[in-house]
């Protein structure tokens, strides 16, 4: 079962209507430098760098995640920092990527992070985050994994972002963390998530996750 799940995760970014596939397709084709805010274990950036030449910097507050990123060379450089206090100069990266981070901040801190990312980016900001209530507490020994505020699509639209929906609410995430479904049903949930893509893409209020893109130039 574990091997099947690992294989599914490695193939998932290639499948249309999945979050990382959309990020890959929406990333500015002229972007050469990317800041990965809240980089976690680095899987998404490893996939993106395997598709095109990018210089990437990963930022995370949880040191074990950064050590794992370094071990697998997911980024070109790493910075340990609180995402609420990004230590970068204005317009220092072509694109800023923030995947599954906003939901771990209170709304006020999330707004401040969005402003900071738009200040650091020259061309584009891409944010991915769940839609609707997703109960999640700390795991991996990482207390920062707790969900604090879940954003609605209209809130990101009001900030100037184009919002693309993914999956069906209640089916995404890891069993026992975000999804109520038992582990044995995860493959079925993953298929349903993808099949819902053409509909929820344009109706993100029904989605389980969203990709939010803002072009700055």
C-alpha cells in the first residue's frame, strides 16, 4: 500500500486538474528565480525544477523540513525564517510560490504575508490553499502544521488573484489529517478529485483546494 501511494504521489503532478500540475502550467515562462515560501519537505519544487531551469530558494521555520530539503537537493539555497518576516529585498525574485501555507496563519498574518510576497516578487505570486473547513493539527512533530484560518475564493479574488478550483471539498488531504476517508479509499478519492476538475475549476466555491495566481507585471 505504501509503495502504491508513493507511486501515485510521484505521478500526480503530471495529471491535469491537480494542484501542482496547474502551478507548473501557470508559472510565468520567463521566471528564472523562485522563492518557495513555507517550502516544507520540498516535493513541489523538486518537480518544478525537474521540468525547467530555475534558481530556487526555500524558506521554512521548521528545521527538520529544511534538513530534508537539503538532503534531497530540492532547492538551490535555504533560509530558516518565519514566513511572517520574509528577509528579502523588494523585487528580488521573479516569482514567489506559497503552497499550503496561508491556512496555517491567522487571517491578519496571512494578509501581511500576501503583501510581503507581492513586494518580493517581480512578475508573479502563486498561492495554493484549501477551500472550506479542513481540521488539521500539528504532525511530523511540527506544531506549525495546525490550521488557523481557511480562505474563501472570493477573498483572494478581492485581492486581485485569479482563482482556479481543484477537487471536491472533503475528499482531499491525508487520511486522518484533512480527509475523513479511510486510507483504503484514498485511490478512489484521488480519482474523484481529478474527475471533478473540469467543473470546480470554474466553481472554486465547491472545490477542496484552489490555486490563486496574480501577475504583477
